């Protein structure tokens, strides 16, 4: 049958239910158990009331077997005419795979040894008008899975499990930080100036104020204002937006954890990062060793540390105090003829960044000693003003975290931000946040600050190959969208 014909069959069944005096879209239904609770503590002859979606349907004369699925598990239903009223048995022929029902009955074990539920009563809660993908092939087209995540979640149990684990991960993060005395806060998503990181923002208009506004690219400058205000340990699980490329590791809308600790520094952030993530890995997977993309990642602490400055020195003989022209000449000496659209030190660093050999990294590695011009919001090392107190942490070839000893000198901060305007090729931001500098002038305590990419962390802990696999509704181009429109 064509799709429209299949839908018409279901529409006819919908009308038949109405003619039988049955409401095809029910109201509140009181359950006594989730299916997993019944199965995990199975006792024969137990009276239960459950609900879920019909996922399989096998009829044998006056007996019907159904598979019922809720969020927690799938269980077999045994439906026999002798156990039902005539009215209830009559509606069975109007049911389809995909329909949502509520049932009451008693547990028993079939002759085949399967733990099942003998149905005594059945209520239609929602009639499904569209046919689910065929069970043996499932929903495998990646584009369709992302566009119709609701079907993906119905059909693919492993997908549902990823998002249940994601929720558990964020809950465990909150519990960990709350236990360390951190306070969860919220800062603006709509900002009059996109700051706190480099990235091209999404721009909009606030009609009431007549203002240009931006979806935030980072919450950092607002969170540090809170340190000024006397909140000494704060964190935010925040949504950020960057109007940039899309890949298996990048999505324009993404989730970050940012943490700030007054009177701390980069070492405190390292300890927090490795202890929190290693405990997460163990809690979610049952081990400090996790499989991702066919490789074993060992999250056991302590994690390895490498000097970014030393790697760049060893591979290109570049020093942090070199100017852009000298850096480019040294890169050409190693790589041959390379071109940059705008000659800045940051542009050169974008070329040499592969010196980190990110793709070869499996176990967690802290890269430290970043050049100061790459880190306008970080303190410099006391023994070398050209090197900042910053780390980035890489796991399985991906950067998942970034941290500083936060710069709290307002005069130096303003100078560094002004210098950074010429290096910032991403945001197109040609001004600085004067109010943030003003806040620093009231005095911000020395602090450590940390950002962790939650989406990438979930990828690692659920063995998901693409960032879209861990985002419930990733942004997709409309079907038939013209690339040039």
C-alpha cells in the first residue's frame, strides 16, 4: 500500500473507535509501575497497571501477543478474549503498532519462559495515524533520524539511552559542583555585545529598545562580574551560539559548563577537571576506561601535561615573543609556501595548531603554556609575560575544556582587550566591554575559570561519533533548501 492508503486505514480505525464510543485520545492515566520496575522485581500473579506504545502485534486465533514499550523497558502482553469484556475485545482489531495504550492485569510466565502480563482491561490513550519504520530495519537514515528525533527515540533504544545518559551526566555535574560549594547561576543569552570568547555571533534586533543584540557566544564576562559582586564559587550550564561551520564536532547551538572559583587558579581548575570527569566516566560506564570510536580512553587520574609553547618551539622554532612576520617565515621553513589572508600572530597559530597532534591523542592531555596573545582574559606567568596561565584539555582528538588563571588587573585587561581587537578575525567585534573593565576596577579576587564542552563530553561517555547524535534536535536545513538562497 502507498503511504496515504496506510494512513487512511488508520483513519478508518480511528473513526471506528469513535463509533464504539471510545475516545481515541485519552486523558490522565494512573500507572502503578514502570515496565522496568515490573521486570526487575518480577513476581508472578502481581496486579499491575502500566502504559506504553504497542511495538509488536501477533495474533493467534482468540489470543493476541503484544509488545508494550515505555521509557524504561519492553514487556510482552498476553491478550485473551476470555479475560476481557466483549466491548474491550472488540476494539483490539482497531489497534495498530504505534498506538499508545494503558492496561491492567496480572503477571505470569508463559510456557516459553517469558515474563508477561495477562491483560484484564485495556484503554486506548492515543491512536497513531502514521506507520512506524519496519522493525528489522529501523530508522537508519541519518538525516531522517535528526529531523524526526521523535521517531528515532521510539525505534532506537540505544538512541534513547544516550539522551537518558546525557541527562544523568548533567545531573551528576550539578551534584559534584554543588557538593564543592559552587552556586548555579544564570546569565543573559541576549547580549548587547558578544564577548568572552572569539566566535561569530548570531545577530538580532530588540524592538522595544531599538537595539542590536547578539545571542551569546560565551557567558564568561558576566560570570566574572559575579565574582566582583562577592559570589565566590559559581557555575552555569549554558547554551551558547556561534554562527560558524557545522561538522561532527561543531554545532551552532551548543552546551557549555563554565565554572569560576575565587582565590583559585589554573591548578585548581586542573584538579577539578580531572576529578570531576573521571568520576563521571566511572559513574556512567562503570569504569575509568571508556571505549570511543574503537579506542580505549583511560580517564584514570592524574592526566598527562604537555607544554604548547615547547611543542611549537620543537616543531617550528617559534617563540612567543616573535612577531607575525618572523612566525610566518619559520612556518614556511618547515611547511613550504603557506598563505594567510590576514597576517596576524593568531592566524599563524591557526596554521601551526596541528603541531599539538590532536588526532593522535587518546587519553586526556592538558596542554599548558599558551602564548599570551592567544589568551586576552588570562593571567600571564610570573616568570614570563609572553606565556599565559591557561590550559586546554584534549581527549580522543577533541578539545573538551579550556581554563585560565583569570586576569583581574583592570588596566592590563583593557590593554590586552584592545590588543586582541586586531587579532580577532572571528567575531568581527571592534569594541571592548567597558562595563566589564569597570567591574574589574571595583576589584575581582584572583580566580580560576573553566569551560567544558558538554556535548563533546557526552559524545565520549556514550560512544557517539557525531555531536548531532547527542543533541536532541540539531539545527537542520529545511528539506529542499537551496544552498544559494
